[in-house]
């Protein structure tokens, strides 16, 4: 019985970032991990090791992007939901931007 080939185990940087975030979140270490990654990126720039911070193809940038995809929706929903519900409770109030409508 043979297992998966080495070629089938190749992952993109986005996939590795997503899997890394899932593991860190599961272990309850997501916040300190992301903080360390972000601080390291800023410090590398300050030391002159990199010219541009959070380049689109850098692994720290991939981690940030994947974390926004994974957790951003729930964060926005938790922040905006109470505000929208509060606005909708006053049925007489209109929020149309165009006064001709």
C-alpha cells in the first residue's frame, strides 16, 4: 500500500498560511502568533533587511490576508450587527441618501 506522492503534498503559500492560522487558532495561540509575525516584519524593515513592509507575496502578508478572510466576516458581523439592528428599530426613520427617493 503506497501513500500520497511527494508531488501531491505541495502547498501554496496561501494554503500554508491558512493551515498555520487554523492550527494556531485551535491551540488558542493565534493572537500572540500574529502579533509576533507582524512585529518581526516591522522590525525587519526598521533594521533595513526589507525595503517594503507587507509585500503582497511575503509570508507575513499571506498570513494577514488569510486571517482577514477567515475571521474578518465574523468580526465585522459582531461589530456591525448591533448597530444595524439599532438603526432598524426606528421604523419611522429614513436612511436614504438620495432625497428624491
